[in-house]
C-alpha cells in the first residue's frame, strides 16, 4: 500500500510540473553536438527506412536526397535573439525568423524555397516546403542536465510515418 501511495504521489508530481518552454533569450547561445553520433545516425536511418519502406523505387529515389539533407546532425547550433528576430544557424545553414510569428521565405540546404516561422509558445522553428509538401519542425527545450535538446519531426504525405528524433547539444562558453 505504501508503495502504491508513493507511486501515486510521484505520478501527481510529474503531471503537476509541465516542461517550461524556453524563451528565445534563454535559447540564445552557441552549442556543440553532445550526442553519440554513430548511435544517433543509426536510429535516424532506421526511422527514415521505416518511413520510406512502402515507397516505389522512383518516389524513393527523389525522396532520399531530401531526407538525407534534413536528417543531417548539425555539429554546431547557434541561436541569436536580436530585436524582434531570432536567428538559427545549424553548421552553415542560417534561418532568421520574426520572434512574434509570421513566416518568411528561406532557402533550404537543397536550394528550395521554404516558409519558416517560430512558435514561441512551443519554442518550435517550423519550415515548410510547399513544392514538395514537406515540413520540418525543430522544437527546442532544455533537459535536466541543462543541455539543449532539439526534437525534430519531418512529415510529408508521401512518407508512411513522420521521421522523429532528438539531438542533444551542450552550451559552449556558458
């Protein structure tokens, strides 16, 4: 009985404390990838393989370069909050969006035009490519160790399921 009550209290405490969404100012900083590259790459590949397993060979041939581009693990992430805009730099790819919503056109690493926006309520950078119907969401949060976690979700009507994964980054020069 005591174990049950202890478990009940733990569950109640867990539910009572929703994760705090970081503000752009709290996110601002330079980060270095702190995960296990081989393990993360293998997990991402498995999710891409599952999402594309039912595709025809021709569709898969066009989809794979896009998926490979959007599932690359950035070695460095820089987030800057300046005035009313927020800039995200992942390795050499830079996206600057208005802090208070609204989308702006950006160029993807594949040279396609996408709409990008920031949802400050969820700390999510959203990039949508109308031409392909693809969407990539990068939601940012801090884990218990204070590391930046980027939760990635890639969707497209041609995928059997979304491709989702999380990457961990340590702040550089805190």
